C-alpha cells in the first residue's frame, strides 16, 4: 500500500511539473531531479531497468535515425519504448535524467499513421504528451516522435531521418 501511494505521489508531481513546463516554457530540471531521486530504479540486469511489472527499458545515447534506432532495439530483442500509463512516461523521463542530466530528445515508438499517431506495433496511443503547438508536421515530413522536446517528457513530431538518442523496451 505504501509503495502504491509513493508511486501515485511521484506520478502526480511529474504531471504537475509537466503542466508547469507546458505553461511556462521553462525547464524544471531541478524539480524533476528531486522527484526522480525518490523513484527507485529496479534493475533487470545488463543495463536494463523496469518500467513496469513486465517490461524493462534501456536508454541509448548514440544518436540514430528512427529506423536505425528501431533496428538496434530489434537486435536486442526489443522495440522503441511505448507507454501504457502515465507512470511509464514518468519513469522513462527519470531514467533519461539519471543517465544524461542534460535534456536530449530521444525517439519513442510512435509514428504518424492515416489515423493520426500510433505505436510502432499499430496500437492506439493512449498517453500522448505533446508540447504546445505539436504535432505540427513542419515541412510535411515529420512522421516520427521524439520525447523531451524543449522540456522533459513532452513530445514533438520530427523528421524520421534526424538522429536522436533512443530508448528500447522489452518484455522480461
């Protein structure tokens, strides 16, 4: 029960920080560092960290195009990270903050489809976190999604050929 309350409080704080970021357009890295300090990382081994009860993630700081990042994930038995809950988003943000305290955009497993945006497996995106004014499909060539656009945890549609860090997820 205490762990559930702890996770709920952390999630609420991350949501509040995300809202403040979107409203003020200022980085709140210090607040996130405080929240993330209190979120325990549970190792899956080999540099992988639990994001939920059945999946583990790993953050890669080698910039790659979206397709190359997905291929790299596939080579490790994983896919670009997707989010089932708001807690998943918060944990992903904390993992990137822990591994690289300077905000860097990273690919997530979300792509533009005829219906809008879907996860790379074709399922519906239920936990989108678009930055203000996004998605905008600038130049008609932004079909992939990056996270940490301007502020931690926010999304931007981006050109799939751009090179970004990325996060893979796999079922354990």
